[in-house]
């Protein structure tokens, strides 16, 4: 029997918020208690992650039906108030992305890396990135999703699962990757956020 296809290439709009919380357990109860407010704005809970370096640095990824509604929701005073009451202690950083590739296959690690970086040209970058798949797999890195800023396809977002963090870290510092990135038209160094998946909805 052929293996089920777990990849999704239908573009999916998402909103991602990263912020600090005073107490994760109290915050998550409050977050889950506000689901009806999100649904009213066509925002659907998807994944929650906690930073590997700082477990109170939380990432919330939600799927959105309408980017304009999601942007309005992110600026809603009611959301700001709910966040303050739930113990959010920093100004949330929101981003709106269109994921053009997702892999839903089960992987046996909850450790993820989210990288954000600029590229000269999306198509050139995507072709080069796909060509580097085996190198990533050899270094314990499995791509879970990638796409770009909803308004700018020069700003790329890549989410990977890390099967071996030591190998992954060495690969990220390698000359091989640096030359691959240069050929792919990556500008500057990626900004990475390492997190542990703690909720999937």
C-alpha cells in the first residue's frame, strides 16, 4: 500500500504571535477560555510552542480564514486586555504568513526551529531550498512548513523539526549551508526561534 501523502501545498494563511508570559499554566487556561473570540474573527487555534531558551517566551500559531480580519483582530483593544489579564508581560510581536508547503507526517520530536529571513527572489530561493532536502535530513532537520510574509514574498518563514539538535546547530554554522544560502539569494542571517510544541489543536 503506498504511503499516504502528508504534504499540503494549498496556501494556508496564518497569524503568529510571540510574547512573554508570567506563568504559562495560568496563561494557557486563559488562552483556551477565549476560543469564541478567536472564532468570531475566523481565527483557529493551531499550535502553541514554548521557547527552548526561555520557556516563558510563548509562540501562538493560528490558522486564519481572512488576513484582513486577523490583522484587525491583532489590534483589537479587547485582545490586548485579555492578554494583559492572562499574564502576558511583553508587547506581542505579530506576523502574518502564507504557508505554501506543510508536512503533516508525524515526527517523533516536539522540538522546532522557526527561521525568518530575507531573500532576493522567492522562486530562486524555493528551488535551491528544495534541492537541499537531503542535506537537511542527513543533519536531523525535517521541514514541517515554509512560506512567506502574507504581504511580501521576499520575507521567508521556515519551520523545521529537529531530530538531532547538535547536528542541526553544526549544520547551521557550516560553510556548506552558508554557500547554499548565498546561491539561493538569502540576505543576511536568519533569525531563529527554537521552541517545544506543547499544544496542537
